[in-house]
C-alpha cells in the first residue's frame, strides 16, 4: 500500500479484517507500506499491521512477492504509480478520483486494458457503492421499484475547512488534488447516482466557487507539519481548487439530475443524500442514517408514505458477513466489503467493478463541470 494517511488507515483495517468475516479463496498479507519519511512510516506500519516499510515505491512494485498495489496517495501520483504497477503485472486498487485529468485517466484505462489481457485486474475505490443500503437501492431500482426514473437528486456536504486559518493542505492545491470539493466528494455522489440508476450523465451546466482564496502555508518544522511564519505573522498561499460545486445535468435515460458538493455546509460533517424519484415511487438514502433506506411506493394509494427499510437483515447486500439484524454497520465496513469484492475478482479471474474505465467516465463528468463553470454555467456535453 502506497500512502498511509486517512485513506491508508481505512484501507489497512480492511486488509486486516476482510478474511476474518468473508470466506475467501485467498488471504491478503500486508507486506509493505510505502511512504516518504522513514520515522512516521515505521510508526504507521506498526500501528496498521504492515510487515515492512519502504520509501521507494518503484523498488516495491518490482518485487516478485508483491501481488497487489493499493494506491492511497494524492491524485497527482495516481497515474504514474498505477500504470507502472499494472505494467509490472500487479493488480491495482486505486483511490478515487482515478486521476487529476482526463488524459491521465485515459492513460490509466489503456494500461488497465493491456494488463487485463494478461489476467491482471484493476479497480477504482468508489467505496460508497459497498454500503449495504446503497447496493440495495440499486437492486430495488433494477427490480422496477421506482419505475421510470425522472429525478436524480444528490448532495455531499461537509464543513471541515470553514476556518479561514485552516492551512493550505494538499487537498486545496490543484496540482496535487486536481480539483476541490468537486473531485474529492462530488465524484462520490455522481458515481453513486450513476451506479444505482444505471444511467450516465450526458450533459450539464455547473457553477463552482472558492470562498476562501488564501490560506496559511504549511512547512516542515522539527520533522512535523507546522504553519510557516515568524514573529506572529503567517505567510499565505492561493487556494487553487473549488470549495463548492453545483451541477444541473441530464442522463442518457432522460432523467433530470442535480448534484451539490461543498466543504462549506456549516454544521454538516459528512452528509451524503441521494434520492431517486420515478413514475412508481421513490428511494432515498442518507449516510447519517446509513443502515436505512427510505422507500415510497405509489401503489399504496392513500396509505403511501416513505417507509424505512432497516438494511441489517442477512438477505441484504453484504450484511450476512457481519452482525445479527439490528446491529448496524459503520463507515469502515464499506472498505472491508470493497476489499472482499476485489480479492474475489482476482481469485475468480473476473473483472472487478468499478473499473478504471468507469473512473475515467467520472473524470469526464468532472472535466465538463469545470469547463461549464469556467464558461459561466454554459451547457456542456460529457
């Protein structure tokens, strides 16, 4: 695994636990953790359960005893690492968004296709697909629960950079992150919507905004990150990504879609809402109540109303591997479910989903959003 911050921690617990809950024909061994600085890397490896550490990912992917490369780095290194790993014959799991640009994503997809012909698998980490209620939402839509889809309504709301003195971390720099709220959390809600409906965004109009345009710089201080400044002053740098994005879109199934992604929704920590309205009913998911799915059935007439489905029964997607009914799952379980699907595909010789091609399609949507916003919300084809 390359990278060991937030996503690295989440992925590590998945690799540690997946074979303890799911029956698998293979058992993952946490061989090498890769990072840039030896001291914090060693501490992370011990905490997260990795056998070795390395500071050069190129040397690691050249090793014969490495089968899977898990890419948990900022977006500016995804393409270089993933392509090299695929060419070295390693299966690759890459965090989302797949890349920082369409060109990088397309190069990654081409490498994935070449590797696939040799039995090498790849997948992009849109983890919310593995939340049982979201998977059930897709299943019910496929079964016709909402009928003809008319509205897709999704938003992803956070507030973690509200403070103007929050530092200029890599997620706020376009050369490292590619985009801001758009790619970081907007990519998730767009992928979730396309996943559950089976429809893809074909055109859109969008606006983006950067509310706080400068932030304090970070510098290495005594081996740790600190604010760069002297005598009570703090140097500031430009924020080069969006803080928020709002999108109006159409899909290839004729639905009208709206998406919102922001890091400035005061009081919202990780609010993900997806609602699908159709000719026969509606389905609604709220991550703050992630073990429930709301269903409105028009056929119930004057007894109709949104009914909560408690998605903790063993008949629901992924749930049988976990706890008894009513004992809910949490954020971390999506990563374990994801690891299970990836390992099972490798063992079975099948193609895991979402593929790098799926990740590239999302990258085209993100690119269209930025193009539309730069042209005063002009309608833009995807």
